[in-house]
C-alpha cells in the first residue's frame, strides 16, 4: 500500500535553524528534529522499568539529553529552538 508519492522527511539545510521537540509519556520518550515545519528525523526509546518511575520532569529532561546526543552532528555549535510541553524546562539555559 502506497501512503504518499512524496518523501515525508525533509533533507536538512545547515544554514537554517533547527527545532527540537521532545516529549515523555511515562513509558517512552520521543523527539522530532525539524526545519520550517517539516520533520528531518525522528527519535524514540522505550524507558527501562526504573526510568518509568522517574518524575515527568526527569523523563522530559532525559528525552532532551538523548535527543541532543542523537543529533549532535546537526546541533553542535548551532543555535536551535527547543519545544517542550513541560513548563519547568522553559527556564533551562545553556
């Protein structure tokens, strides 16, 4: 079954800013690297039983760290926009 005739992922343009969106749902973490409203790559991971006991803040922060490590070749030494639904991460500064 063919879902689309167009490619879903966008090729990165290194002269344009990236956006990193992260989320945690208690059992999984996920992230999207995008540019101009189009996804470049996706990342997800199932949390271990011990990490599932972490607070929402800890899980979201873990998702951010894992995403940044996963995409360090895109994001190293560049400014990017972080999107998260956890208000407490809003005050995180580099």
